[in-house]
C-alpha cells in the first residue's frame, strides 16, 4: 500500500523534470534556428562581395612627376586584395581568337607577387597594345574577371 503513493510521487517528479527538459530543449532549438537564419543571411551577404585571402599596399607614383628639387610630386596609394589560390591569374597576350570559343594568342602567365603581376612589353611600334586577362576567385564571394587593354606610345625625342 505504501508503494502506490511512492510510485505516484516518483512519476509526478519525473514528469515535471521531463517537462522542464522539454521546455529547455524547445528554447535551445529556437535559439539554434535563429542562429542558423543569421548565418544564412551572413553567407548570402558574403557571396555578394569580393573575398580575398590577403591584402597589400601599393604606392603608384604619377608618370608626370619630374623629381626635381622643389618640385611637387603626386601619386596614389592603393589597397590590393588578392587570393593565394590557383583560381586567380593574370595572363598577358597579343590578341584573341573567337573562332572556337575564346583563345588567347601568344599567352604569357604572369606571376603573382603580393597581389601584383609584373610585366614587360617592348615598344616596337608607334602604338603598342597591352592586353591582360585578369581573374580572381575564391571559395566564397563573387568572382571577378576582366580583360584589361591599354595603348602605349613611345616618347618622341
């Protein structure tokens, strides 16, 4: 007979403990769902931006600088974001052929040194064209690809 009230009391205590655990689990689940939604929003925002592995700073002096005593010089300091993976490149080329897709004529892959790609070009005519296929991409974020063209004229003496 004494066993029945003890059993009833035990069931009552365990059911209250279980209900408390359930409420805790529901609260924990709601918090996790909220965090998940926040993380999804952050990832969506990151995928709309350019993401870089590293950054360097470049000082680009103006080509108009005279470097004479008491002369004023100008330049531009830029931040250069770059990726240290095989998905980023700069390829210098002479021309492009589009007969069977895009083919670069006389390509020369430039080496990445802290986000910079040094090139050489012999000025062998009155108008020299420099063409470079530039691409950077990372696991996250937007890829960037552009073909850079510039014309260079040698100075006349």
